[in-house]
């Protein structure tokens, strides 16, 4: 079910090796975009680019810490050198290294989130804007339902996402004079490494509570989130800027354990079309880089 909705577009997707980012890269490539899959050297960015190329899409990998401005600039330069321009920047990179009450929350995890959740979006947006001015392109960044309501036992994480919402709204207003749109996607609990006990910092009680707090009674899939990134990044959204699009199964408007009442037709994750191989290999602990 592809429609070339991003035909002739060039996109950078940060955090593109795993989780939601892998789905965005594969979705965008299947819709005709040339994609730069950007992530840490440890992330499967080369693999995702290869998997896209094997299925007839166009993608290259950029391996580096994009919260460092010089790396962000190299990433943008790579897109322009390889594909001639840049139309779309997706600031999807982020980390979720710890779950704890604030009195026990480590300073290390706090600083790690400031760097990877915020500085990365700042550096990439700053580096990309001169190119986006030329193409009248757009930026879509990863917010979160936790940036709207806050999140218990991970208050600093929710804070980084609240920053992202306000940051993108400010950019939307100031960058309109250059023809650049800026929007945010606000995922709820998504089926990636972060929301499973074996692969992320959540315990089983938190996973159960999270699902029950969601009216649809389940996590969203990475592909369901990628579909909304696709709309916002495409020319179908030419009148959308400064918006926060929730993709959260209704969790932001819910109160209490409503998920246990979800209709069975909503409770199964859709199979989707993308062949995702890295959706549970994401970034869930502090690394030394
Ligand atoms: N999974 C969820 O439930 C959920 C909910 C709300 C919002 N989000 C947001 O969606 C985004 C993706 O989350 P995910 O669940 O797919 O996690 P993930 O760990 O699978 O993906 C994030 C990727 O970003 C990369 N990354 C982080 N900092 C980087 C940096 N400085 N340089 C290069 N790469 C970097 C990580 O290594 C990882 O590959 C995040 O911004 C997250 O905050 C996720």
C-alpha cells in the first residue's frame, strides 16, 4: 500500500536504526523518499539502510552522536552530498535509561537524557535549517504523551518531552518566514524495547498499568506512529505547523484503568506491512559514548 507520497524527497531520520525510527525510515523509503538512517555507531543503522536498499528503496547510513553539532553538520552534509538536498528532518532520537522516584534518580541518567533527547534535536535542527530554507522543507520531532501530562517515576523524561513540544512550537512560528513547517508527534506507549521488562527499565507492574491506562488496551506499533510522521512530513500537511499530533491510543485523555474494558477488536496490534527487525533493540541503558 504505497503511494509515493514522498517521491523526490530527501529525509534524515535520527535514531533510525531501532524502534519507531526503523519504522519511519522504512515507511518513508517505501513512499519514495531517499533516507539517511542516522544513529549511534552501535545502532543497526547500516543494516536498516541495507534492508531498505534490498527492497528497492534508497537509503544510506550515518553513524555518529548527533547531539554533537559537528556530527549533526556532517550528517546534513552527507545527505546533501549523496542526494543533492534535504527536505525533511525527523528528530526521533532519544533515550530512556532509568525509571525511578526523583529522590533516587541518578544525575547521570538526567544528563544523558538532556544530551540525547534535547541537545540532539537542537543540533540537528540548527544544522539542517539552512538546507530546509532552500527546499521549503519541514521538521517533525518526537514528543510524548508524558510531555503533556508528566510521568510518575520518570519525571525528568517527561520534562525532556515537554521541552520538545515547546521547542517545536517556537520553531514553527519563527521558521514560517523561511517556508519551513515544524511539528511534533506525541506517541503513547509503543511496542519497542522501552516498554518491555526484558529490554527496558520498566517492571511488569508498570507495563500492566500502562496498558490499562490506555483506552485501546495495548501498545501502539512503531508502524502506526510512522504513519503519522509520514502525513506530517508529506505535502498533504502543507497547512499544518506548530501542531502536536498524539498517537497514543487515547492515553492522554483517559482517566483510570480504562484499557481493561477495551473491545477485543482494538486489543490486537495490527500486523502492518513493514518488515521490522530492530524494533526491540533500542537504547535503554547508559552507554559510555
Ligand atoms: N517507545 C515509546 O513508548 C515512546 C513513547 C513516547 C515517545 N517516544 C519517543 O520516540 C522516540 C523513539 O523511541 P523508541 O521507543 O523507538 O526507542 P529506541 O531506543 O528504539 O530508538 C531511539 C534511537 O535513538 C538513538 N539515539 C539516541 N540518542 C542519539 C544520539 N545522540 N545520536 C544518535 N542516535 C541516538 C538510540 O541509540 C536509538 O537507536 C524517542 O524520542 C522517544 O522519546 C517513544
